[in-house]
């Protein structure tokens, strides 16, 4: 073979067009994922702020007892989730860890 045939060139162009379209859709999906990630981060930050206010409003004695320690661990888990949502999604694979982290967010101090 010395060069691609007209048929091969046409097929190559069709594949290139499909690849380009798929990349555009992936880019749009990544942009949308980053918007949702921002919503998740804002939600997690609000939860964390409320937790910190509650914890800071308690006595030092409460903070050091079992309930306070459990609450602190719960708060720390939400802090990690919030921090984990800082990174912008660069690829579709990146979102999986954010989804798993957000989905696994503990609902109460006893679930940490």
C-alpha cells in the first residue's frame, strides 16, 4: 500500500469527526461535573461551619468527653470531605472519588 484510498480517507474522517464530537461531549460533561462539585463543596462547607459553631459553643469538658470526641471525629470527617472537593474535575475518572467521598459522608457522630 502506497497511500490511503479514498474510501479509507473518508472512513478516517468519519472516525475523526466522531472522536471530536465525543470529546466535546466529554468536555461539557466535565464542566457540568465541576458545577455540581461546587454545589457539593458549598453544601459540605455549610455543614462543616454549623458543626464547628456547635462544637465551639460547647464546654471544654463536653469537648473532651466521649460525646465531644465522637462529635469531633464526625466534624473531622466532614472537613476531609470538604477538602476533597477542592480539586476541579479534569477527567471523568476524577469525579468517582468525589462521589464516593460525598456519598460516604457520615450522617451523625455515631456513624464515623
